C-alpha cells in the first residue's frame, strides 16, 4: 500500500473517531448542572444558557437540553429522564457531588451516550469521554505560594474547603503539598460547601477558637464573602488576609482597588461549562477527535493584572 493510501486511510479513521455526522442528522445533548444556589453556579447557569443559544444557532441539527438540580438525588433523577424521555445522544454533566453521581452517569454511558464531565470529577474517570475543568492543582499551588510569600515560619492559617468532591481534594492536596516545609501552621480545615452563609459560620467558629490567625485560604469567592463578613464583624480585619478563588466580579473589583483584606484571587471561571458544551458539540461536527482532558488555567489575580479578569456585566 502506498504512503498516500495510508494517509487517506488515517484521515478517514480520524473523521470517524471525531464523531462528525451529517448536517441533517439530529443530535440531542443533555446538560445536567447544579441549580444557581450561589454565585459561582449562578454564573455557570448563565454561561450554559448563553452557550445553548450560540451553539443551536450555529448548528441547527444540535438540540441542547439544560436541566438543573437542587441536590445529588434530584440530579440522578434528571439523568434518568434525559435517557428515558429525552433520549439524549450525549451528556454534559457537572456532578453535584462526585460519589453519588458516579453510578447514575455510568448508567447514561451504558445506555450509549457520549459523556462529558465538568469540574467535579467522578470517582471512576473511565466513564467519561471528555473531562473539562479549571486547574485545581494549580489553584491550590498558586494560593499556597502567595500565602508563603506573605507569611513566616510559625505563622498560622485556617482553611475553608468546598464540598467532598474530587476537585476539592485536588485543590486541598496541592495546597498542602506546596505548604509542606514552610513552617506555617494549618490550625484547622473545614468544609464550607462553597456557600457564603456556611463560610460565615465556619469562619466565626475559627475566630472564636483561634486568637492568632494570620491568613485564610477560602478556596472559593462565595465562601470568601462569608469569611470577610465574619472577620469584619469580629473587628479582626487588620490581623489577617484572605485568599479566595474563582474570579467573582465583586472580589476582582476589590483586588483592583487595593483591598488589603482580600489582596488577590485565583481564577476558576464558571465559563468552563461553555467550553464543555463546545467540545461536546465538536464531537459531532468536527472531522477530528476531541476526546480527552481539557484543563483551563488558574492564574493568580493581583492588583497589577486584575482588570483583564474584571467583567462587570457578568452575573458572577
């Protein structure tokens, strides 16, 4: 066989792997995400709706069905309906929690759907065809490196985590690994469920138990808002600083303005859902493979670069 024939054969195989379909073949893609219960998810829901309009306008044969869930059981039920009622060809899912959604997503996969998992990974990554996420490891490392740059051996920090998910573990493990050997004391870490009210309550507890706190890693900007409220209510804002994460516009504006209490942030954009929807649609419209892992950057946002991450018209 000639080299030309081999090359043509490889191109044909690549087109099949990419999953490209005829323009008139209808493809239904389910998008299952948590409801807009807090700022980040509000932003994520907004970006999902914007991507739906854009992608359906660009690809008339693509039908995107977005469903939102208030908890893991609700989301598992949504997945059953997407298969049995909507008869989806593909699923884009941001699991409410990793472990409870692993088997329900596996059932969708077993029914023949193409699977894109976003952000909160499943406990069995072999189920997914595509994984899209912010860089949780980089987020943890960048947060730790900034804190180390400001503190000395013997100083004290507290940590407010998210919820028990793969991505929370990735962030926490990377942060703790980067802090190792610094001599900085981690007084305690508690889950605050990526929620402002929980962040307030957990930080109140930390403030009551620890008279000497030099810095707080809040891991998420919704949590950060609650942490800041608790610190200010206790009158201890001059004693410590807070490092949050995600890129909430209120936090970014504060960084731009030189807020001493929250001097930096670490990017973890809710627009990643749009990236996940884009690459899932590309599975059916591209002549090349799109399966694999897409990890978005998590840069440190400082007063010097904050303006490029500030979007005042965004809901988050």
